[in-house]
């Protein structure tokens, strides 16, 4: 299984993935405070000025591509951009997608039910998440063969100049693809393109947000959550006898296997005292979501799989940058779990839990999730 995060502790200094020294926060209260505090900023130009004024080393790399994504902009610009895209992810829109999501998950599982074995990564998690993204965004499902490798290059940053070059090339290819697709007249991309308050570059950048954050992380939640449940067969069996437990299971899967275990650095716009340490202007702070989600001060009963016990996890972030697609991702995870529980008999892992291999990256991914089950007669 995925390695457990380091224990929670006060903020500590470390060399960050950005190649600079900064702070890592792990306690739930500290992480929540960082995510909600407007004094921690993301805008690259602003960060460069802050660090130059403070005499700190510049941050190399940063976001590539056209426009600025929601993840790399601060209010009031962030507020303006987010207001443009929020209607596309409102609860009523997600509810409208619900029946299609349920049907898609059930169909994917039924295709495997007669064989007695499946890989729930490539047979369920990935095609479900890709299908929903394409439906919502207005992209042809067959285009995953194109944009999938670009998203993979961005998520699987493994350090070094070669990895950085591949990521930049992937972002540029994504932007060209998205510009061509916004004219198709369907889905969220077309809605954004028709928005009077957005420039062409902003539409492309928001589309890039959808691709990079909209399906791999959900697929990883589904596969990682199913692995977590199947490692504890009694928990999985409970879902068969108590369907009401499914919502709690999804929240507990989110808590224990967050799609993004660590978030990109934020930077102090002014001196901030946090968790017993003093963070100087311009210094970087990384929020360790995986550690915060296991903070014993916040989650004293880690094996209580009820929505109330798992509630309060930070897997979708907090504050202004709270994930826009949180409701949609929950709906997909619920549909996937329900389809496996109702569509496969006597399902169990086909390997030892220690043999499950994770591919590292911004959103760690299971390479495969092999399962066996009693075949059902083909209809």
C-alpha cells in the first residue's frame, strides 16, 4: 500500500520540490490555517517580488502555458476567474450528471463480471474518470489517447531538467489542443469560451485546470480507495450489507488516500507566526495534506468509517482554493464503489497488499489493482 506520511509535528524546515528551502506544515490546524490565510499567496510575479525584496533565492520553473490557472493566482483575480467557472460545477449540474455516472460505472463493471478477474485501475477507475471528464468538459472520449500522455507528463514530475522540459512541452501541446476544442460548442469549455468576462488565454488556462486536475486525481481516489477497502475485507463486506455506509467509506478513503498528498508551495506575503514558528516574508510553505488527514488530535478514531468521523479531512483543500470538482469526484467514487459492491461477487485482491505498486508524482497512482471474484453468467 501507499507509504504512510510522516507523523504530525510543528512546522519544520526542509528542501522543497521547488528546489528551495522552506517550511512544511503537517498538523491539521496548521495546514487548515495556511490554506485559509490570504497572507499565503501563489501568484508567480508577486512571489518573485516578495522573495527579491527579502533577499531570498528566486523560484525557478513555475507555471507554464498560456494564461494563469486558478491554482497560481490570488484574489481578486482568483475571485473573478472562479466566479466564471463555479456555475459549471454547481450541485444541480453535478446531480444532472449523476445517472450517467452511475450507468457508466455499472457498465464498466458488468463487462468484467463474467471473467472472474479484473484490473480495477484500467477496467474501472481510469475509464470512468476519463469518461466523466470528457462528458463534463465537452471532449471526445477517444481523445484520451492524446491528452492522457500530456497529463501524465505534468503529474509525474521526477526532478531534473529533462522532466521539466517534458512537462513544458506537454503543457504547450495541451494548450494547442484546448484552443481547438473550445470551438466545438458543447460542455464546460464551450461555456467558458462564450463567457464575456474571460480572455482566450484564460479559457485555455481554465481548460488546462480541468485536464490536469479533473480525472487522474479522481481515478487515483477510486483505485486507492478500493485498494484500501479490499485490504480490510470486513470493511468491504459491510458495504454489501449496509449500503448507507458507502458515503462514509468514500470520505474515509479521501482522508486516508488523498489524491494530492502534498500541495504546491505558498509564499508568505508578510511575516506570519504559525504553529510556534516565525515565517518570514517571501518564505515558502508546503501543506502536507496526507499528514494532516491523519492528525490524531483531529481524528482520534481512525477506524471509525462514518461520515462524521472522516469529515473535516483536507483532501479537497480549504479556503479560496477549495477544489471546484469536489462534489463531482465524490459522486464518481460513490458510483464506482457501488458498482463493484453490487456487480461483483466475492471480490478480493489477487495479490498481496505489499505487492500493490504506486507510481510517484503530484497525484500518486496505483499501477494496477488486480482482483478476483466469482464469475457471473453472461447475459
